[in-house]
C-alpha cells in the first residue's frame, strides 16, 4: 500500500560530501548537511473503488560520526489522507514513523556518494488504514554520482520485513527502488525525475511510476532552498489502492554548518 511505502523511502533530494556544484549537492540524498524537508504527494486517482488521496511527509536528516565512520540518519513522519472501507470516506492521520541510518563508504572519488545501513519502521499510524500496524526492520542502500556539473544520477534501494505487531494484520515484506536523475539548466533551475517503484512481496502488488519535473535551488548564507514540482504517471501497477497518477512537490532545506 502506497500510504506506508512512500514515507519509508528516501526522496532523492534530501541531502554529501561530493565536490560538485551547490546545485548538485542540493539533490544529493547523502549530503553532509542537516536537512529539513516538507514533501507532499497528491494522488489524483487510485485503483479499485477508492478516490483520491494525499501524503504529506516531514523529513529530518542529520549527519553524525560513530565508530570512526561518517553516517547520515534520517527520520520521516507522514501525515496520510486515504479513503477507508467500507464507505471509502477519507480519513486523515499520522502514518508509520521511519528511521534509517546510512554509513558513508569511501569509494575513492569525492564526487560519488555511497551509503548502506539499517532501516526501522514504527507502527505509529493513528488510523487502521494509514499504516501497517507492524514493526519492520530492513536495510537501505543509496548511491549518488555527482561527477558531472550538468547531470547527476543515482538510486535508493530498500527492503524491510515485519518482525512484531498486530498478528491480525498482513505480514510486511516490501521493497522499493528509486532511480533518480537531475539535469542542471543554469541559474539554479533543473529538470528532475525521482519516482518510487514499490513492490509488495507478500501479495504481489506493485506500482511503477515515471516522472518529469522542474526544480529551483536558491542559496543563502545559511540555508539552501530547493523547490520542485514533479508530475508522475504510473506505467504499471497491480492491486487495489495503487496510484494512477500523482503530483509530487516539496520544499527541501539544507542548513549549512
């Protein structure tokens, strides 16, 4: 279900130690900055009998050092609006809280960021249909190539599985692959695509969107502001409650040291 899949995964415009331009670093999910992100998915239509839906995500990322290794920790809390059976009236509430930490691995090129680490999701949803009601654990792997000042790309890959929670709810076994690319147009403007491909290995449901959007990076002395709008169209899906199309927009802030 998208309502507790998207929030657990990274948007590729969160946060690295790459030595590229500030515009490229603004779109690096492993950037060495404290970041606060306000992100929103408006889902215009859902498969099955449901109507539209919305997910707002508050996301905070913080670099830290542990065991002589540089890490990036990231906390994501969604607020979901989703139609619920039997009458499919929309209900709004908190979704499941997600935390992951990625250890930053030196690959010998400062323009390339590579991270891997654990992932944990807490059953904090305030309505039954807004979360899984399960504790889940898994792993995340992030890659970002910022060698080119014109085009940057990478991916995020996660998998998680439930280990505790409400025994009456379905087992969670889900994976996400998020390819992303950014083409710099100059003066802070860029084109972007960062769709989240979701796979439910428990019941076979999946959702594969493609997106093309535009963003603007504005730098100040203490904060880098990153605004964007990215329409996404779903090219393949299986199961009820999957988005048919969606608008992804956000304001991401990188706070300089």
